[in-house]
C-alpha cells in the first residue's frame, strides 16, 4: 500500500508515520508537508535515506499541479490527510492561513484524489467541529450537529463538509475521523500540555485561561494514530468515526498533574484572560469506532502523561531546537553532517 500522508512533519502525522512504518513492512509513505512553523522535517529525517519506504516532498496541499503530479506519478492507493493549521489561538489572531490550508487546501486535495481515482481518502478532523458541551450533556456522537465556535473549528467543519460532499456527489471513498485532544511525543509547545511541561521545568509561570474549569477529553497520540489506521483499513466510505480518550479533565487538573509530576510548585499557575469564545467542554462517544473498527484507547491518562513527560525529558534537544527556531534550519545541518562538514 502506497500512502500519501499530508502534514506528516507535524505532531500527529509524525507519530502516525513512525507507527505505520514500524508495524507494517508492506507500507510505503510519501509525506507532503509545507513545513510551516509546526512542521519539523527533522522528526523523520532518519527515514529519508530509505527511499523505498519513505519519501519527503516539500509543498503546499493547495498547490493543485503539485498534488495532481504526486498522485499520478507515485501510484498512490490512499490519502491520509493530517495537514492543517491546528492552533485555536492562532486562528483568533489571524484566520486567513486556516482558510487557505484547511478549506482551500482540503478542497484541492479532494479534487486531485477524485481525478486520480484513489481508493481511500481519510480526512482527519476534530471534536471541535461539534461545538461545546455543558457539564451534564451527553458526549458528542457522529450524529451531533456541527456547531463550530472558533475560526479554526469553522475551517475544519468546512473541510469536513467538503469531504462529505465528495463522497456523496462523486463517490470518492472518503472516511472522516474526529478526535479529542491529543498529547504525546513531538507536540509543539504552544499546546497546553507541552507548554506546561516547558514552563514548569524552567520555573516559569504557567498561563491557565479563565478559571481553569474548561474540560478537555485527552487521548494519547498513539491511540489516535491506531484509530486513523483502523479507519483507513476497515472504515466504511462515507462514514464518520469519533475517537476519544475517555479521560475528561479540567485544564487546572491537567496542569496540576504535570506540575506535580515534574516536582514544580502549583504556585506557578497564573490565571490569565480567557480565550475569546472558549469552548467549555468536549467529550467524545467513541462507541461506533469501538463496535465497527474494533478500536479502543489503550493508554490511560496517568500512563500516557508519564510517558509523555519522560519523552520530553529525554528529548531536551528537540525542545531546545523548537524553542530557538533551529529546527527550521535542520536540513542544512543534516546535509552538512552527511557530507562530513
Ligand atoms: P500540527 O499543527 O502539529 O501539524 C500540522 C502539519 O501540517 C505541519 O507539519 C505543517 O507544516 C503542515 N501543514 C500546514 N499547512 C500545510 C499546507 N498548506 N500544506 C502542506 N502541509 C501543511 O497539527 P497536529 O496537531 O498534528 O494535527 C494534525 C491534524 O489532526 C489536523 O488536521 C488537526 O485538525 C487534527 N486534530 C488534531 C488534534 C490535536 O489534539 N492536536 C485533535 C484532533 C484532530
Ligand atoms: O479537541 C481537539 C483539538 O485540541 C484539536 O482539534 C486542535 O488542533 C488542538 O490544538 C486542540 O485544541 P485546544 O484548543 O483544546 O488545545 P490547546 O492545547 O490550545 O488548549 C487546551 C485547553 O487549555 C483549552 O481549554 C485552552 C487551555 N489553555 C491553552 C493554552 C495554550 C490554557 O489554559 N492555557 C494555555 O496556555
């Protein structure tokens, strides 16, 4: 199976590619990534020598000529589409890149996949398209109406609707996955969990929005990747599959867990002005994925957070490079090393 993975240099894409290449020797992957601030080519650079199983292509999913050429020349069987602008706060500051990549980029990819006749198109989406829950509301199901509240989630909902339309109108075998908040190795430290780890280990204040009572349902990234893989292999075209971690926590509880784990004082917490339009609570009902895909989350929050903290502790150089911006010059350094300079 030859996959085109988009956004494979980001957090989840990196974990997905590592997982698939490790567990299935028959898989080949072409990774198309624009290398925005969130893309780190160094994550997978050790695979680049092995041209038969993994190839990196630097480019934009909204570049129709490039995407069409890739699908035609590489005889791609399936597309797994992770590429996106993914950070809610950035979408509040400037939503234009979100419309470009998440809406126009997804449209370009769907159109190229339709023309090339790919056998499967997995569109990776988010629980945020369903909007926000009250404290006692039942968890989101795949039938919950979409009600996005941020420019980010609105752009993802738009891309979901395009994906759905390409199945209904053209018969493109699209499967949509929606997942709750991921955490784990390679997550960019703008997101709550790695940001808290970073600040806590430096003894710096940790910003908690509002009163810290907003609730997120945390899932270990490998569990999400296994879900996307299950949808790719066994999902029914035209269907949506929810994945959640069964691990609802208030943000303050999550921050306290990390502070305690690294031995930092809880007094580092700073309650700051809330995010505009901040969704109160997300919770996912994953029964369809459990029943139809045989999937379930395997890593509980305590285990996953311990593994994640250990990963950041043993990959301090990765975090330093991301902080300093050195990761953007990674390839120059890598080529220099290869040449023995
Ligand atoms: P990320 O921000 O870490 O990575 C995004 C990747 O996409 C980067 O490598 C970036 O360079 C690339 N990219 C951005 N614009 C591009 C473009 N125009 N063309 C090609 N590549 C481009 O994101 P992530 O957290 O890994 O999320 C991956 C996907 O999963 C997204 O679609 C996101 O909406 C979805 N998702 C994320 C979470 C989460 O908790 N992080 C949860 C559910 C769903
Ligand atoms: O639910 C899935 C979504 O999870 C994905 O679709 C998004 O791509 C991903 O970014 C994530 O969105 P969130 O907005 O939930 O993640 P973030 O890590 O930014 O924030 C988690 C919660 O913590 C949220 O309620 C806001 C709060 N927060 C965040 C930051 C960065 C803080 O209190 N302080 C912070 O500094």
